[in-house]
C-alpha cells in the first residue's frame, strides 16, 4: 500500500501494535505521511491496521515484513524522515522458551534498523523503545509494606523514582536482548554521530491495547473483569508500578523528536512517574468503582525476580523537553475501560501467558 502526499514519511516499526497505532494516528491526523513495518504476528494488530487504513487511506503506507529481514528493513528505512522503532519480542516468558528468537528480533532486528539508518545519505532521527527491565530486579532496593502497596525505604526514592544513573543489570533473555539493543542505539549515536535516543519505558496503557498476561497488564485485567473472570495475583498484590497513558507517551515521542539534535545519544526513563503509581490491589479498587463490584481474586506464590516497587524518575526528560504526564491513573483507567466497553474488546478472550513484572493471570 503506497501513501500519497508530500514530505518524507515517518517509519514506525511495529506500527500496527498498541503504541504504534496511537502514534501513527496522531501523526496521520496532523498531516504527516506514515510508513508502517509490521509482521502482524501479534493477535489483534490486524484490526488496528484496518482502523488506521480506513481513517487515513491516502497517507498510510504498509510494509508487512519481519524486522529480522535486513532487506525489508532497508527498504522501509529508505527515504524516511524519522523512525520510531517499536518492533520487538515483548514477553519474558517467550524469551525463556525461545531465547534465540528473542535475540534475533530484539537485538539483531534493532541492529538491522541502525545499519539501514546509517546507510542513508541523510540519516533519519530515531527513537527506540527500551524497557525498565534493563535495571534488573532491584533486589538492593529496600521496601516496606503498607496497607495496599509497597514503598521504598528511602524517602527520596518515594518522591523521585529510579533514575537513569541506576546501574544496568540485565535479567532474563528478554532483559539481555532489549538491553543489548538499548546499548547499540546509544553507541551508534556516539560512534557514528547519528540522531538517536532511547526511551526506557515503564507500564504504558490505553486504547488499542490488546492486553494479555505477557504484556499490557492494565488492559488485560480490565478485560478479565469485564468478562467476569477471576484474576490470579502472584504475591500479595502490593507490587507498585508507575503507569503512563498512551496519549502522554505520544507527546513525549514528539517532544523528543523535535529536539533530537540536542538529545541524541541519551537514554530517558519514561513512565507515569511518582504522581501516577498504582499497585495491583489499588487497580482492583479502581475497577470495582467502574464495574460496581470488585473482581474475584486468587493468590499464588511470588514469581522470581518480581520487583516489589518500580517507579520511573522522569525528571531528565522533563528538563530536556518540558514534557510531563497529564492523564492521571483514575482518569486513564476509566478512559481505557470506556474504550474496551464501547469497542467490545472485553468479549474476546486474550491468550493466556505470564504477566511480566506484576505477575497476574486469568
């Protein structure tokens, strides 16, 4: 499918996914041309692509291909004005059973994108989505239990979060592959002087998220509650994460792209930050307010390396761009609940797997 219109297109790898769809919609609505590279392997993404195609038939270009193909990636990068690299294998559980596949997609696929960018006569800027998993299990971070959540024993962390100065500690094949890609991007920016930046992301949620237990846990748990199915929580449910509504993430992407000349070679922790945190138990209460009853819960043993508390320190990105999250947790969860209800997403059962980081399943 070829897009019409002037200007260099924006390439979004993994663009039919949840984050890619939201970014593409924003760019297309602003009149930009968008080229999506996606192998359509994740359940539900075909529907996202159809939705985008119906809304923007003249400015959307689609390449159905795998990021592991050097030839396909080079073709997709050719002539692009900027690149957002989201294509990835996203599940720790999958990386444990298929580590070679995980490496090929996340590490080698990213290197394919980097080399295609480097080969361009006018190399496009790129923002790569990494993960907070590059910081490991945070086993040295002491926490204390409150009624519904954990909080760090260090008062400064409670109001600030984990910063980019935290030493890297890759855990699991997934952590290794994404961490390697993260470091390749930063080194290609330094060594080859390319306009590249890294987002180490926390938990993102919002419309067009086909959440399952491997990735997209807020949407997954909302869908389970809407179907009236019990949710199993691994551990005590007091695990805390900062969550970021996808519209705020899109604003962060655009703010960083606009300043990429000054921000090249830098990594940023991106999430809801200390003002937008939630525990599993607290999410259940938010769902109860929306549904009129609390979801049925089952508890199981803790999962290995489950972080009791992770919150992003987003001050580096805020200082560099002026960006700050605007959508609070209660508002964001309510908006996602409304989208799931209106679109009928709750009716379809998501594939069963394992919820990364917060450990919950249906």
